[in-house]
C-alpha cells in the first residue's frame, strides 16, 4: 500500500502527465472473496464515508478489458487525472483474480462465507464491480465509467442491473459487446480458449520460475514490433507468468466467447444519452461493420470511429492520447456540474 501526499491546488500549480508523477495510491484488497488490485489517482483514498464534507462530486472509474490488470492503466489514469486538472479521483479496479497478490495474500480469501459463485466468470466480474462500488463509493458521488473492450459489456450489465447508480457518462472504448466468437480474432481464439486453454498452463508454470529480469526481457521481445511501448505495460505483463492469473484470465475469456453474442440494444436505448462509443478502424475484436450497424440502429447516439489508427490494446502505447481525447469529449458535461 503506497501513501501519497496531496497535490498542490490551483491553476498555477497544475502539472502535465509528462512531468513528475501524480499522486497514486495502490491497494490489494478482497472483493467478493477474490484478490483485487486497485489504483487510485489523486489524494482521495476513501470515498465511502457519506458524512465527509470533502468528498468529490464525481469519480472516474476504469473498467478494464481482459487481461484485467490494473497496472496496464497506470499511465492512462495519471494522464486522465492531469487532463481533468486534478479535480476528480480516477480509479481503476482489476478484474477478480487477474492480479498477482503480494506475498502473504492468497488469490481467494480464506473464509467459510462464499460471497459469490463463480467470481472469476463473466457474470461474477459484473457483480464484483457492483460490489466494489457499493462498499467503497458513497451513493452521493456521481460516476463516469470508462470501459475498455470486455469492460464495455460489463459496464452495460452494471447499468442494467443497478439502475440506482448515479452514472453521469459511460465511455465505451473498443467495445466488445456482441458477436465476439464471430469476430476475426474470435474465430481464431475461440477453439483455443474453449477447448485447448489447459495446455497453456504447463509452459506458464515452467516460465514462472524464471528470474523477474528474464521475464521482463521476454515481454519486451514479445512487444518488439511496437515503436514505443509504455513501460508500465511491460512490468504489468510480468504478472502473466503466474498460472493462477492466466487460468482466471483464460477462463473469463472462454466465457466471453460463449456469452457475448447479441448486443443489448434495450439497455443501450434506455441509456443512450449517457453513452459514448469509440470503435477502431482495424479492430479484429469488434470490426468496423459492427460500428456501421450500431450507428445505423442508433443514429442519435454518440458513436465514434477512430481516425487516429489506435490499436484495440491502446494502453500499450497510446494511453496519453486516449486520455486527452476523453477529457475533450467530457468537457461540456463537466462544466455543467
């Protein structure tokens, strides 16, 4: 757990994301009985106390893709926090069981009470996020949910199941919300994820014994095709050499292929004014024809197509660029608060 000092206040003291690091608080907690990694940007560590007069009016919460490791979004939340003039907390919550717990902490809480069946599955991840908000965020705080990839499906499910949430906006980035197994990447990955994923466990187990420096070198080699790669993505990817993490990641992915089939147009219609969709032009998980179809079905929706050539896994090399776009999109909403 990392303690942080409060940032200086006032316009003159604002710092850009490229300058010294902004306040970042790190926690490993149990949520629904599963190990969960939380990164909190800004001086606010506890937003659950309703009686506090210092609570911010708004929380930006990131719902990750898969792998759902919070560390992948470290640079993104710092850039977003600075883009918001350090006025609002920006948190990212890992998926249940996707993080490698610190020494002395187990992946599953040692308790006789089982809070949720199948917490590592897709439905469990939805309930995991709702449970986190219920226990850690005051009902008086409005939410901006920024979701990535399968996080977009999870976010729509959250809005469907918990209409009482005070969601100001949901930003859905590269949304895998329909026909995942039929997408170009889904056709390749579905047989592996649903039938052959167990064969990956043994090589991961053997690689887990390598020194950390060697693991990092292997990650750099795997990402060698990128001109620039976020350093935090490299250090975070080392967690993927854990069999427990990989098992939970692949299990969730197998459920995505089977369960993310039809787009939930009813929930989208009911919340259309709160939603911003952002599709990629060369995204093999949600191809451009998915964009064309949802744009046709919801002509009044805020549904955008990437013109910058960003990759589906934007956190690897375009976190700051994405954060800058989002702050620009939400400028009008924030001035009305």
